[in-house]
């Protein structure tokens, strides 16, 4: 199996504040673990391009994209909300993050690689059609999924999101699109604090109580996500890979372990093998305990690589 690792140095130059949990060190934690496990050199390494704005306006309206562009500072930092800020590198980093998703989709759809993991930041799944929030500027995975539908001609794609925080931005962008099934698991009540009711064939939300551990998580996912995915039979599977549901993470209160991320990746790969010719694009979302993030992401990538 050939798995691409898509990254760019600019993604480490986006800094919201010195103490912000969504830090450049997150990417280093992942690459360090991939190297320690002797996986890094086995991956196909690709630089993330800057996304064409035409791909962004599938996920966001023109006015929003223009606002983010015009808000980019030449120096210092500007705040879009209490949690989300931009420095001089943030616009390019967010374009590289979204560009990684588009490129990964092209690479996987064309068969150049079997799967791809985009180790990029800022994350994207909280960015709504007209609103930046939750550390996110552009809905990178939504843009990638819509690219697969609108430019590659796919009729059914699925996005699954196992971050501890609900992917409200992805939901806002795709919730009424019959060509996209969105499945999300998350701690509730917790940021962002709201989600839409599930809709058969389009939207599967799995709220989890604080303290939920491995057994309850796996039971809920097996009961809710996989029947929906089997019925939908997607042509490509997109993963919002958030590792902040780990029991070591400081920003939430779920209790998953490294092996839970390996388990869910294995189950998703089984689905992809049956319906998508194994086509998977995964994009980094949350994960703020650096050691747990690195270990869990490495487990995720190892399973994608099938080594």
C-alpha cells in the first residue's frame, strides 16, 4: 500500500499566540513519532500546494473568503474571535492546508497512491460557510469532498469526523448535500455546543458523554456510523482525524487510547475496501497533548499504510 504524507513548512509558521494549544509543535510531534517507528521514510512525501480560491468558494461564500484574505496581517497578530487568530503566515498556511486536501483527493482518485494523510494546520472542521471559529479558517475537508463531487464526478462521498469537538463547520457546509454523507462523533455538551439532528443518508451525529471510554465509543460507532456507511456505499472516504478524544488531552474529557484510533482506522479501511476501492483521504484536525497526538496519529498512519 502506498500512503502519501502531505505537509508544508509554512503550516508550522502559523502561530496564534505562544501559549495557544493549536501550536506548530503538533506537526513535529507527529513526524517525530513516524520517524521513531520507522514509518516516515516509507511514506510518499508530497508538498502541499496553495489552494486555488475557486476550490474554497465551493465550501464558503465569496464574501467570507475575501474577508479572510483582507484580514491577513503583514506583521503581528489579528484575532477573528477569542480562539482564532492570524499572523503573517496564517493565510498561506490555511491555503496550504486546503490545498493538501485537494491534492490528496487527486492523488488517491487517480490511483497514484492508495491513501493520504494530510499533516497540516490550521485545522478546518469548525470553519462554517461564513464564519471562522475554533482555530479554523477554511473548511479544508469539506472543500476536498466537494471537489471530488463537482470536479471528479463522484456521486457519493462520505466524511467521517472522530474529533472530540463536533465538526460544526463541515456539517454547516455539507449537511443538505445528497452527494455527501457526514458522520461525526464528539463530546457533548462541549465546544461548539450545538449540532443538527441526524438525517438518514446525509448526517449521522453521535454525541458522547464526558468520560466515555473505549468500549462505549466503539459500541456507539458500530451502532450508528457503520450501518449508515454500508447503506450509502461511498465512492471515496474522507477522514477528519482529530486525536483530542484521547484520555491525555487537556481540552476535553473523553477517555480514548492510542489503540482506539488504530481500531477506527481499521474499521474505516474495511469499509473503504468494500465500497471505495480503498480510497481514503485523511486530514489532521484536533489533538493537543503532544505525546498522545504523536502516538495516536502514528497508529492511524500505520494502519493506513497496512504495515
